[in-house]
């Protein structure tokens, strides 16, 4: 797999033209099982074939049970300077329900361990809206991370995707998910606690202390170019999207056999317009109407809907920029979909 990914890195040299690489992200699957030599090999291939900024943000996703002193030191030696840890919860029954391999103790200890080894640029994931998660329990989860002085927090609401085991259990009535009101209450508590403790919400699900915003994820929300390599990886160059085959075996076989391993979609002006709405409204920066109109001139109804959302208290319009209020962020997907062309 490492050889196949390295070959794709070489094959894709022209995709992002001569742009400098500001971020590198090891994510998807379980990249934390990679050895120091494997990570080092991939980074050397990137540095040898692309222009990488000296202070590039280099992140690896890690499960709490994969984090040891030896692993942390090997990541640092390889060049990793940011960790993204999937804590999810500090409640044992939640971790068991989500089939997470780690325990509550491991979730807490791994943060202390990472900090002791000099990983100051650290982010953790939490999930709310879980079945049987009380408001007090959720407050405790958030406060625990605050007390650890973690500079970046990503908090996601549980979603039930179709064609999953969870969806089947919910449909069969075996699991009762949290109501919209409960999810909203937990989200607003999250905002209150984090803002009170010096975290800024710069994107709907992401909060950071000053200077610790995720540079990598910011690329997606700002509509900047990015290149993904490996099975299932997605890429974007402003006018098209590209995604690789998901199956590991098929990916490696195609790479070694010089066969096609990806599909491409050329984005229409409507696609680009809608994507700018969807990603921009997720951020506190919002959407610049001048940029929107440079892509496509919306009809009168578009502006009428904006006026309705402003009147409802869900949206703010300042000069040529529209952004969501706290109440609007609870309805971000709905608001965005209503503004699609």
C-alpha cells in the first residue's frame, strides 16, 4: 500500500500545478498504525516532488489506544507536528455502543501523554446527540477537554446514515435517537462552555484557541485546492472533483497495472455556486456575495430568501457578506439547501 500511495504521489505531480503545500494530513482508516519509517517514506516522497512550506501543518489521526510514548516519539521524529485524537466520549457505555476499542482511562491518559511529549498542537473529537446522553454528562465531556487545555476541539452530532447497521436498528425501533430539541440544547451548551473558556467557533463543528485553527480543514471550507491520495481519497482543483476507488486491493492492482483508479466530475457553475454556499455558511467568515455572483447571477428569489432568514434571526448580512447566527447554525444545512440554485 505504501508503494502504491508513493507512486500516486509521483503520478499526480501536475494536479495542483506549482502551488506550495501548506498542509499534509494522514487521515481515513487507521493511519496511526503506520510505522515511523512508512510515514517518513511518504513524507520524503512528497518533499522530493513538491514544494512544501517550511512551517507546514502535518497532522495524523490517531485512536487513543494507539498512542504510546514510543509512537508519539516516532511520529515527532518523522515530522508529524499535529495530532487529531478520536476521543468521542468519556462515558464507557457510549464507547461500547460505538464499538470503540479504547476505554475512558485511555481517552484521558493519551491526551496527557501527547502533551508530555511536546504535542501542543492537538485536537480531539467529541460526539453529542448520542442515545441516553444526558445534558449533564455532555457538559462533563466538554469540561473535561477544557480542563486538559486542549487548544482545538471538533464536536459532531451523531448522524444516522442510510444503509448502515445503526440505521437498521433505528428503523426497527431497537434504538431511540436523541430528538432535535435535545441535539440543539447540547449544541448550545457546547457553544456557551467553549466561548466562556476562550475558544472561538470558526466553523460549525470546530472550536479553537487563537492560532490553533485547523489549517488543513480550512482549505475545504475556503474552497481551496487539495489533492488526496490513497483508496477513497478525494481531490479538488477549483473546477473538478476527483475520487479514488475505495477498495484497497482494486486500488493497488490499478496503480501497479497502470489502470484507471479514479473518477472525475467537472463542476458546473451551479455546482460551484452551491458548494460555496454550503461550505461558506459553515464558517464564521460567511459567504461573499460578490464571489457568488462572479460564478452565477442568482434570481430574485435568492435574495428574498436571504431577507427572510435575516428577519428570522438566522442570518446576518453585512455589506456583501452573509453569515449565520447561533440560531442559524442549528439549521445550517436547511438554510444552505434553500439557497441552492
